[in-house]
């Protein structure tokens, strides 16, 4: 699966805090890294689209802007928490770990991280496990399988 001898040098682990992502982290933790190998845990937040507020009264715009800022802080904290949890799992297993929380389209940001680091493996959790759900990997997993230049390992 991995083209370099001696173990995995750089693995990207995409996480969103879901049970699927936690299983992917646990699976990666069981793999033996290269002696200088590292895992990069990446969480990606999709940008929040602010509705057009041009015609709203100033008091409503102000309140909405404050609420959206609070929501964005909460999303950042949740993403950081899930990335750090996955990083702890990997570090306990002997991986050197870096973390990153990005904003953008999840599959694009994960593939960008893989390309930027020269990753030789991308590890993702896959949704679904029976019937019709088995066909539904999830848009990030499916996009990574179709577009990644590195091998993609999907964990159910």
C-alpha cells in the first residue's frame, strides 16, 4: 500500500470528531510509522455563509453579527478539541503529531495538506456500514478516493 520502505513517513488524518473519524484515528494508531514518521491531524471547517444584511435594521445586523462570531468561536473550539483528541491517540501510540484546523471545502483542504507535506497516506473515516449506507462513503471520502495523489485508507 505505501510505496516507501520502512513504514509510513507522513500520514494525513482527516477528522471531524465523528465516531468514524475516531475509528480512523484508532486504526492509524495501530500502524507502525517510519522512525521519523509523523501524522498530521487535520480538521476542516466549512465557511459559514452570512446572509445578506444590507436591508436589515442596524440593531438586527449588530445582533446577527455577534451571534455569528460566537458560533464561529464555538465551531473553532470544537474542531480544535476533536483534532487534539485524535493527536493524543496517535501520540500515545508513538507517532510524532502535528495538528491543523483549516477553513474551506473539506476534501480540498485535506488534499492540499497531503500535497503540501508530501504525505504518503491519507486516512479517513467512512460513513455507512450496511445496505444502501454501504454505497454512501461520504462526500469527503469519495472525493479523496477520486482525486488524491497519495493512497487513501478508509476506515469504517
